[in-house]
């Protein structure tokens, strides 16, 4: 007999009104991310003044390992729940227990290897820090499937509230610990509090209790999909964190602290605004994955708009690097300016590469993504090996330049073999925005040479407005970018329309 609980996982009703639903979901997540952005900027500014660069570097040494375990904790099984067209309570329950077991195992493993982590960096304090951070694996593993169910049903308002409240709780706990003189422990207490709050809220919002493990649920293909996706995430994580590991190993805690804060600032647009929007995109693409024509139109439409925003934000950050660092990190962080500038240029790669990865996963081809991640890691190892001859700064430069000129073009070509979009179509989406961004950057540099502004606040206020005006003017002169601007305006109108509000 059919299980009444299976109705909770039915997503057929989401296939109608997909565009309106996706726009509404994206609007909700963008508003939420605006709030989270303010919270994060406030947290960065406050903690940078309460703690020393070495405190950030110390915890960053551990997060290289702990964040890797967080990737493994999910096991690719949240996307297995989201991507499947039909799914049952028995299948999700089995996946829940797998995630819980993974979380508990990784927690124990993290505690066991904590002395090894400390010995790698020759830093005894890391033993307790690594052991404490391992608690996040256990806590987080208990809510992976609850979060996946919320995303499957496109309940992005609930997800946004959970993210904001849990992030605020973590920030408050971290600042309180820093004010209490706990130094680097403030950076450990904060994520533990965030994970605990998020897990409790997900359970209440999803209103789903897992059943006991059962046989014959048909979960094996989902585990295979999750294994391929986990492998891709694992290799991708190693590739991403190879750079901070190399910086810390070569330059020590001080250099890694500068890199960590510079990277945190440059990644704010992508880390805060991109993941929630990608969650909406991921669910949307999964619902149209079986219709090649519709999938192609959706991918090219999203790519054009994504690139238009990405080019402007990242290259403008590179021009205004010194003011941004001085405003948010304060005095004593001048060494982070050059690192920030290089990472700002590289940050245009991450949203595009992330979208390509989401597209491959949405069509169920995690194996193709796994192969590309392996290629990326090989390229990065060679690049960083060459850059290391010039010290920590050479490592950062190799990471950034190889990303822009080798890894991104390579991924575009590779992805075109599996998606219903050609490499030429991807390139056509990139080139017009790149021209507009280059013209904007050149104009801003010329203006900075002729205008002297000492205050970072005044400088950023003036030049951000100038950048927006110049970029918009240039975008209106080129047909593809002009079309994307008009479509974005149309989406904003749709976002506030009565039709959408009634859904």
C-alpha cells in the first residue's frame, strides 16, 4: 500500500509556473542574503578589531580540514533527494541515517586526527581546536535531509529565515566570546552555535521524522549518485584549500591570516549571494532536466545574467582594493591589499564555474563533474608548485591566474560536451560583459589617478556610484548586454507583480 508520508515528497506541482516560482524564490533568497551580508560585514569588522591576524590564521589551519569533512558529511545525498523526480519516505529515511552515520564517524575521526593536524603545522593549540570543530560534523549530519526536503519543495522563505537566525546566533556567540577574552576560541564557538541553531530550526520547519532503516527501498542508485558527487566535492575542496594550506605552510600563521581575511572579503559576493541563488537554480534545472530545449534556454539565460553581475562586482573590487581592506579590516592589514586584489580578479571564476557544476549535477551527471574536478586539481598542483618559488605571494598569484586563464576556459569547453549548450554559446555569454567590465575598470583607474580621496568611506561611496553608472552606460551600448539588462528589469517587475505575490 502507498505510504501517506510519501505525499510530502511529491514535487509535481512545482513544474507549473516554474519561471514565476523561481523568480519569487530568487527574490526571497536575495533579500535574505542582503541581511546576511550585513551581518557578515559587521562580524568581520568587529572581530578584526577584537582579534589578531594570527588568531584567524590559527583557526584557518583547522578549517582546511574541518570544511573538507563537512563536504564528506553530506555525502552528496541532499542533491540526490532534490534531483530525483520521484522519491519515497523510506528512501529519504535511509539517506538520513546514512548522513547521521557519516556525521558521527567524521566527528570521531576529527577528534582522533587532531594531534596529527597539530603536528603538521607544529602548533600544539590546534589539537583542542580541531577536536572542538569536529562537533559540527555530528550536529550538521542530523539535518542534511531536512534541508534537502525544504529545498525540494522550494520552501526558500523558511530556508532563508533559518540561515539568518542561525548566522546571527553564531555571530553573537563569537563576538561575546571575543569580548570575554577567549581569543581564537571565539572563531570556534561561532560555527558550533550556528550549526546547532540551524539543525534545530530545520527539524521544526520540515516537520518530518525519519522512519527506521528499511531494505528494498531502491536507495542504491541514489547512493551511487551521492558517491560520485561526494568525490567531486572532495576533489574540488582539496583544490580550493590547497592554496591556503600552501600559504600557511610556506608563510606561517601571519601570512595565512592575511590571506584568510582577504579571501573572506573577496568571496562575500559569491559566498553570500551565490549559494542560495544556486540552490534555486539547482532545483529549477532539475525539474526541466528531461527537456533539452528548455534546459538549454534556461542555462543560457541564467549564464548571461550571472556573468553581467559577476564581471562588474569582481573587477570593481580589484580597483577599490585598498579602500575596502582599510575600511573593513582597519590598520595593520596593509599586507592584505595585494592579496585581496589578486583574489578579486579570480573571484569572477567562482560563480561561473559553480553554475556549470550545478548544471551538470542537475542533469544527474555527477560522474562528469568528478572527472573535471580531478583535472582541475592536477592543473592547480602544477600552478602552485611553480608559484611557490616566489613564496606565499607567488602561490596566491598562481592560484588566481591559472583560474582565470586555464581552469575556467577549460571547464567551459568540457561542460559543453555534456550540456545542450556549445562552447561558442558560452563564450558569447561571457565576452560582452567582459568588454564592459574592462572598460569600466580602465575608466576607474584613470579617475583614481586624477582624484585624491583619503577617506575609504568617501572613496568607496563615490567610486561605487561611478562604477555602476559607467558599467550601465557601456552595457546599454552592446546589444547582448542591453538585452540582459532589459530582461533583468522584466524579472524585477515580475517579482513585484500581483500574479507572483499570489503564488
